[in-house]
C-alpha cells in the first residue's frame, strides 16, 4: 500500500461526512502529494519533520503543521487497526506538535453592542448566519451545514447531523435564533445554501465576514482583529462570566471533555478582577480591625 492509497481510504471511509473532511482533504492534497507514490515503509520521520518545519516555521502556519501531523498520525493508526497495512512503526511517533498560544480574543460589551447593531443592516442570509454564530457559539462548519430536516423552529431544537466530534449533537436554540431561521427562504436542503445544491462554502463565509468587519471599522476600530470564530469564544466567555456551570458550557459548545471548555475560564478577566478585589478588601479589613502591635521590648524575645 502507498501513502496516497492509505490517505485516500482514510479520507473517504473514516472522515467522510465529518466536518473535518474538507480541511483534511485540502491539507493532504497540498502538502502530501510528493509522498503519494511511496510505499508506507519508505516514509521517514526525517521527511515528516522537514515538511512540518517548512509549513510551521518557514510559512508560519503552526496550526496547519499541527493539523497535518495529526492527520498523518491518525490515518496511520486507523489503517493499522483496520487491517489495511501491517507497518506498526508509525513515522509520526515522537514528533512533537508546534507550541501554539491559545487565542483569547472575545468581544466586550461595547464591541458586541455595536457589532450586533451593524449586523441588522446585512441581507437576511449573512445576518441570520452571523447572529446565530453569536447566539449559539456553533462551529462555523456545523452551522454552514445545518439542514432543514435537522431543524425544528417550532419546538426550538436542532439535531446536528455532522459535528467535529463525529457524533450527533442535540441543541436547543433560543427563540431569537428560531425567529431568524424561520424567516429564511426554503430554497435548498440546507438552511444556508451555497452553489450547486451545496451548503454555503467556507470561503464565501470568510469573504462575507471580511467585508462586514471592514464596514465596522469606522465606528469601532477595535474590531479589526476579530475573526468569525471569535464569536464562539464570545458566547463561552460571557456564559462563564455569568457563572454558568462548566458542564453546561461544554454541552453548548459540544466539547468532548471539560479540558477544552476550561480554556475559556482563562479569558474570563471579570471574575479574576472581582475575586482579587474581594480578597484585597478582606485583607484590608483585617488590617483595620487588628489591635496595634506593641513595640518590641529590648532584651525580650
């Protein structure tokens, strides 16, 4: 079996229908093509390290390098477990991921108020899409692939058919989202249709967001660095600021483990501010209530 055959079967058998399929396929086609004709035992650890260095350090795409490493590692292990090959020595073993600083950008109250008021001037499709991104905190790929068959606006329920975690996700939707989606035309199987019967493409969403964000800069320059995905972080951070329990936030974001959700507790500055101030007040009160310390007498210990 060749590298190309393994990756092709992995994509079309294991990742087919998952939200990560498109990105993984593009990454494999762009970065792994020179290896496609190599037999499995000919791919060396050195070759993988060299490729990751080019992607992560030379081209400054650390997340892409980490994703590539993860896809190669997963495909190799999946092929071995599925009986497609018997090359037990995974060439990605021992290769470390690039250390990435977690992005902590979210919208504050003034930014969010301005952004939402500006969204109301957009056409109904991007308006509903980006407002739903704020209200639900859904991953962009899952929202793009929302289908009418999976949605019940009357009972305010959405059964996600495709998620990053591979399983279905049952999500209640707020009334605001139900009203927005109900107003959209039913012209496709998808709530947010694109071309040729497909869902709205990721490239089109990115372009729509870039155009909209640019239109906001005159009134709110601080929005220049806000990405579409930051709307998801905004929901999580605001929920945690309201003392919503982590398992509830985890369920809303469809995280497999609480460890992923706990990332958002680091960016909840308000809570840290409150607790530090509260503790300082306690210390100060103790200092005021304490009796004066008598002067030390010489010779007395």
